[in-house]
């Protein structure tokens, strides 16, 4: 049964995008995750928000965390339960993830079904173009568009300098804006990301001004804010969980806690995006196994010596590539361990059956 215009309008208010497959859904059972707690969720159906529980299968320990409902997801509710239960997560049009803290190969979903990822960075002690490269690498495979937003522009004496530094590290076509997050007029340049039907997520370090930006867009003190330390321009986590907020501009914004660690997932591709030029340089080396040290005919070394390649950018590229290799090795080891455990458990089960018989 096709959705009525009224149902379309209601769901569009929470960022819904109709697809041919969605036309047969029961719109009265569709909602969007706006807050995720440990074992419960807060949903919005376009008219009201309410609490919901996940179906038992979403709580299984062996389930990949990526497959659990996350902030930004559109979900279908179970029609057979009196209290709202999430029965199904609908296909995601984009998924922003990072590697979970620790040494195990796990991924953590930051937000789903977003059109733009706003990388917010302060023009103070927080400013770090190398970190922007890391953010954009994570965003590249998400299905969303990365946007660099430099906050605290009102406190910087020469905006042109940091803008040029950022332009040198971002892929061509990546939007870069310098704003004052406390000034609604300054945020007008971001209007295209917050219009009706659009969903965006804002990411960045603690104290960079994510909650301040959200409050200015809302025109009210909806999110708590705090001061930053003078010596490093970092702040405390005033935002403690991810939350999707409906904006008066018609779009949706997901605010996130400050990220102290930005670990790669292992699925990123260095051959494309902002490092495609380095990969192309490496392909021009005389030897296919060149490690770019003292080998003759090394195109990378020549570019470094001529100034065509920034040494800091080259060092960051090597660091990121090393992390990707480490993640790949971690995943391989984890898969082998699981395979070994499966074989051992099967053998143990057979021995128990042989000794005690089948139950």
C-alpha cells in the first residue's frame, strides 16, 4: 500500500527519503532513532518522540554492533507488542563509522542516513589539518559528503592562512567554511546542509563548539556548553551521547560527543580521495617494490625534495597506511581465532557425545 501524501510529509520531517521498496511499508510503524542508550532507544515518528526496546535478537552478544539500531536509523516497530519494540532496521543510505577503542577489530557506528558530515575544528589550539585528513578518510566510504567547518573564526587574526592550509589537504570539491558558531548570521553559509529533508551530523573534539553551533541553529540553549582549557583549547564532554535534533530550518542534525580517539575501521581506501596523488606518485617509481627510502628513481623522494609533496602530509599518509595494515592483520587474526574456536568446540562436542551419548 502506497504512502499517503500526509504520511510522506510526516516522515520527511525526520529526514525520510522514499524509495520504491519503502512504498509497501506500514508508515504508522516507521520511526527514526534519535537517541541510543545502552539497552533502549528514543524514537521519533514525525509527530512525537517515545521510548522503545530492541527486539531480543539485537541484544545477542555475537551480533556485530554495526547491525544494531543506531542514531539516524529508520526502523519498523513490532505490531504485536503493547510497548514499542524495534523489529527491523531499514536499509541505510549512509553509515559513518570509526574503529572502536581497544585492540580488537570492531567498528562503532557514529550516525546513519546522513547527507553531510560536518567536521568542526576550532581556529585555536584545536586546529590540526592532519586530523582533518583522518576525518575525511573515514567519511569517504560512508556515503555522505564531508564538509569542513572552522569555528571561532571571530577570534582569528588572519582567516586566509588556515583556509589555505585546509585547502591543501582536502580533496577537490570539499566545502570549507569559516564561521562563528555563536552568530546566526555567520552560520548562514551552512544553510544548504540543514534544509527540509536533509540530515547532517557534526563531529569534532570536545570544546570545539558543536553544542554551541546546535544551540545557535535552534535559537535556544538546548544543548549544554562548557569552557575550554587555555593551554590546549580542549573542553569536557558536555554532550554525553549522540542525539538527533529537528531543526527549525526543516532538516535534522545529529550532535555527537567529542572524539578523543579517531581510529580507522580498516575499510578505508587510500588509493582514492585526498591521497590519490600520492598513490599516483608511488606508481611512477622505477621499482614496483620501492619503499621510498634510498632507491634510485623514486618519484616520491623526488617530490619531497622538490617541495611538490609536503613532508608532513607524506608522514601522515604513512601513519594512516600503517594503521590500515594493522587493522587488516587484527581482522585476519580474529577470523582465524574464531575459526579455530569453532573447530575446537565441534571436536569437544563430539567427544562429549561419544562419552555420554546424545541427550
